[in-house]
C-alpha cells in the first residue's frame, strides 16, 4: 500500500464536532469521515511540485503558498485525528490544517501560478526526470503530465474550498 498525500475540505463546525466526539469517546474516536467529493488524493505529487517550482525559480510568495497548500500549518490542533486506533495518518507525519483565511490566501496564490510556464523552463531532454528527482523517471506518461494534472486538481480543490469558506485538513495515508 502506497502512502499518499490526502486533503479534506471541511466546515469549521465539522472539525469542532470531531474534536468534541474524540473528547467524549472512550477510545478517542472522532468519527472522521469527510464526504468523498471533499477529499483529494495528491499521490506523491507535493514534493515533485515543490521541486520543479524551486528549480524554475518561482518567487518565494508563490513557492511558500504551494508549500502551505501541501504541508498545512500546525497552528490548528488536529492531534485528536491522529489518536490510535482511529488515527488518520498512521504512516506519515501528524495531520495539519489550514484555517478558512489561510485557504483563501493559498487559493489566490495558487491561482496565479502558471505551471505550464514553470514546466516550460525545465529541460525537455531525458535528464528532466533525473533533474526533478523523487522518482519522477518512473511516472507513467511522464512527469510533466503528472505534475500538471495534480497541480490543477490542487488549485481547483483550494479554489472550491475558498469559495465555500472551508478549512482544509492534510495528512499522509
């Protein structure tokens, strides 16, 4: 089983309800079960996206927004989601979250990134995958297609979360 990056768009009230349920449950069960249409599996794309944007010289504001979009922030306590036996991130780092304000900020900056232009700055020869690293050489269809699809999904996911004023929870599973 592969460990991949997961994101969930959730209302503030849902996270609060999960926190309360975990506190009241004898075994800490938060009854975490966001709707499937509000969950995004980014596969292994986050590190590769960051790497290509860094190689292409993406400015710090946009690169930091991409990092925040895929790493989250630890200022919102979501540790209750990682309690055995109901932990949502048993194979990776502890879950993180972004507030509705952070989601809106990230969505705005992701919307300004032209990943096609970023990818165009990279070499197009056989060494491209080696330059990107992180297993990019083994990606079916090539790293450009893979990264573009995953970045577009990430940008759209954040845009929708921002429009709906939702928080995001991030974890690896």
